[in-house]
């Protein structure tokens, strides 16, 4: 019975929710107070920075005004006729008297004359030092700036002395000492500290500051600084005006307002929190019950919240009960989806393995479990010919039929066209072969899909527990190995697991690894079997045949590794290598001797086949007409239109196309009508039957007659006897290939063959 929580009784929540919003107000108020405090601080900082920048401009204007006043006093004397005459005649006494008078009138610290030759005439002990650095500035036309007088920085103004040409400069200087700067500071709107120093005497952080830019630096307190350049009237001086303002003392003026804002915010928060706390207590109780119900659900217990009202929380409790029921339903659906196949509704791999793992430990003495791995035969052909919807319909039909045919079995779909079955085999049951036959018979039927017939057969791999494994993974692996053996033996068959299959699988895996190594390290070689022209009685070409001299296993024939290469896809890089190597060696052969290369179905389907052929021809220099590509009719099964398009593209490269194993397929004649092959290779099975009676003669005659009518050459494979040679020649076959004429030979043997003059007669009777 579900756990029942006491009925939830509540009043209206409208007023309470309104009051709870007061909590949000408290947060907003606190945030507003904080923003206001930050705003005041930012306002104070910006105001101080603006005032400081303005005072810096005032300082610059005052210095300019002082210099202009000094320049005016100097201009009066510089224009005086007597003074100009004294300067022109070098009357030092008159000049000195005039300079002393000028110093007194202008209240300057120094007054002196700098001649055009750099000479100095000063009033009293001016301690000017060398005038060479000052002369350059005066000569450039500078009229004011900072100079050093007696080791002290002074503001100087210069006026040219014209008689009527320039004869020198009259210079007045006033010291920029602490007292003078303090008088200037008194004119500022804010409290400042000002000084003029040389750039070399400033600390590094001041020297790196942007000229005229206000910046902040914090030491014991926060300060605003501005460092700006001051013009110099003496070379080598880099004077800087340094202004400093205490930001901490400036912001202290706003402290009282900040304290008031903080007090208001704190009072408002306390009031709002107090009111909200009282309301929250009335809401916490029912929410605690909801929390308890949620915890019980998390523990897996059934919970039903009983409600005694129809207010908001009462309706919430009702919605909670509905939600719990919906969650349980969704969990059931999710579990089903996670453990079943969407297409067929059968259990999936996960569910099957769980059930198998549970069944194995429960086995009693004499009990057995049969695990059957199923792979549908030619299912890809159904998808390719009838379309994927038809393939899906076939899978659904098979799933339903299996459930009806084998009600005692657990049937699962692993994906694609693979199924797996588990059957309990009690002691004394009928033979396992009979069970396997019964399962196989469930698949052997015709299925009608959208009005079209589809054959349904399957290959089965069977593993038995506990003999073939005591855990699910081992049984599945062994059943898969048995399935691989069944598929290799043909369609619509079954195979039980045998211990040696595990060893075969290991060898198969090792062979695959060795093939990859051979591809990477060049472990394959080519042999070449001669192709003999019966009419001209001479050698016309060779067929390239791959061989694998394994470093440990010795020479491995193509039949021992090509099927595995096809299955794993390694046939594509192997086939590409064969193409390149065959073209490379054939390019060194004389005359028009051609080379034939087999193209596998997977290699033919590769999108870059034409590019690979072009690269092989271009790299080797072999003429395209000397390369012959041999294909089998299996390339036509999937997509005839695409296959024909590819063949025409290859033909456009200039290479020749031959149809290999002609006569063994059910539709070879239709392929001859679809594409004009250059050559038709008669399968060795027909050649073998020559001379043994039967209809082999008629078949050979029909093929040669048909090929001749279509303008195609014919070549017979597997010619080993003189009798076969004579019959083929009589029936009009143009070319032969086989041990009678020559066995496959290494590349160097081909070169040795071409070294003999009797190449024309090599072969029959040779």
C-alpha cells in the first residue's frame, strides 16, 4: 500500500507571495545602496581627475603668462638704441648696468646676453655656466623654456637683439623653487602638490607615464598623478611638471553620505527580512512535506500526497501525484526502449546478455543452453534491389515469424541482419542437430514485400553452454566463430562451435596483422603468367599474379589471403600496389607486350580507382593501351548504372577491359550487351571439360562465335593439355593462358625470357 502523508491544508498564497517579494525588494535595496556607494566613489574619482587635468592646463597657462611678462620686459631693453649699440660695440659696463636695472625692475633672478658667438654677458654672478646648450635653442627661435641657473631650474624668456641684424639674445630667468610653485598651487581649485623635475630624476613608473595623462597610484594612500612635459630653453634638459593630488582625502568628503546610504540600506533590509521570515514560516511546513515525499520517491517507495484544499499548494500536491505517475510510466517506456530493438520490438543485445548471464548460473546437472548466432543470407541484396524500407519490412516479418515459430526461445536482434537466440535444452532432449535443423527451417521461406518476392535463408553459428563457455561473452564469441565457419561453407547452413575454430580465428587475426605489415613494408611480390596469341603464335602479354612470401610461413597463395583481404578491406591498398608495380615492370618490357591486372569488386567500387590507374600509368610511363583490367560479373550486382558509368570512364583512359570467368554467372550475356568489353576470358571449368565429352565444345564455340560477332577477343584460362590447345584453336579462340604455355614466373625471369630470340615460339611444344 502506498505510503500516505498527512493531508496538506493551506490558506490562500496570494498575499503571502506578495509579501515574499519583499525579500526581493531587500536584495534590490541592498544592490541599489551598493551601486550608489560605488557611484559616489566613481563620481569623486572622476571629479578629482577632471579638476586635476584642468589645473594642469592652468599651470601651463600661468607659466606661459609669466614667460610672456618676462619677454615683454626683455623686449623693452632689447629695442633700446643705447643698449643695442652697447651690445654691438661690446661695451660690457653699459650692458652690465642695463642688465642689473632690468633684473631689479622685473624681479628676475638672472639677466644676461648671449652673443652670436656663444659669449655671455651677465648681470652680477648669474652662474649660467656654458651657453653652448642654450645657444642652439635660441638659434632655433625658441623664446621661453626651462634653464638651469646655479644648479636650480628656472623659467627663462629670450628676446632677440637686432642692430639691425641679429647680434644676440637678451635672456631673463626666474627660479621655479618651492616657494614659487607653492604660490602657483594656491591658484588651483583642488589641493595639489606641484614640482618641476628633470625626467632623469623621476622614478621609472613616472617616466613611463603617458604625457599629460592623469593616472592613479596607491602607496600608503591613493594619489592621482599627472606628468607633463615643459619646454626647455637649454639643450639636454627634459623638464617635467609633476602634479599630485590625494584621492583618499578627496573621497573622504563623501564618507558621511556613504554612511547614511549604508544605514538606510541596512535598516530596510532588516525590516524586510523580518517580515519575510514570518511569512516564510507558514510556507515551509507544506514544502517540507513535499521534500519528504521527494526523498521517499528517490528511495523507490510509492508516495501519495493527500490534499485537503484546492488552493495553490493543494493543486501543487495534486500535480505532484500526477507527475509521479507520469515519471513511473516514462521509466517503464525508457527501460523498454533501452532493452528492445526499435524496428522489430525484439529484445536487444543488452537485454539478451543480461538474460543469458542470469540463466547460466541456474543450470543444473545435465541442463544445457543453446546460443544461436544468426546472419541472414544476401540481406544486402534485398536492400540494394528493393530498397531499405523493404529490408526493414523483411526484418519485421522475420522477427514476428521467429516468435511464432520458436515460442520457447529468447530471440533478440543485435543490429543489421543479425539475430541471436537462446534455448534451454533439458536432459534427454532430442539431438542438437535436429534442434538446429528446426531453427534453420524457420528462416527458409519466401516473403512477399510490397508485391515482390524475397528469398529468406540464414546461416547459423551455435555454441552450447556449459561445454563451449560458462559466461555470456565467451558463448557469444564462440557462436560468432561458428557462424563465420557456417558462412564460409555456403548459404542456409549451420555449424556448431569447435575448439579449433578459436585457433583458426586467432590465425585469421594474425594473418590480417601480417597483411597490414606486408602492405606497409612491401612484403608482396608479383609473378607473371604468359598470354599466348594462337593465330600469330607469339607471346602477347602477361597476367600479373600476386604472391606473398611470408617470412615465417613461407609462400602463401592468393586463395589463402585474398578472401580475407576482401573481407577486411585490405584488398584496396593491395590492389593499388599491384596496379603500380605491374605498370612499373611492364613499362620495361619490349614492344607492345601488355600486362593484365585483376580488379576486385571492392577496389572497383572505390571512388579513386581511375585516379589510381592514371597515377600508375603516369609514374611508370606505360602506354594505357598496354594495360588490361580484368573484372568479374560480381561488380554488376549492386548498381548496374554506376558500374557501367565507371567502366566507360576507365575505357576513356585508353586501357582495355576484360570480363573474367565468363560463363559462370547467370547473366553474363546481358553484361556483354550492356558494355563492349575488349576481351572475354573463358572460365577454366569449360576448358577442363574439353575432351571429356559433354557440351564443353558447344559452349566454347558459342562463346567464341558470340565474342567475334561483338568484336571482342577471347582468352581461355587453364590450358594444360595439347588436346585442349588444338580444340581451342579449332574453335576460334584467339588467346590461351595456362601451364601448357607457361607457369607464372618472377619479374626477373620475364626479363630473361625477353633476352632470348625464340620468344615467338615459346609455349606450345616449347
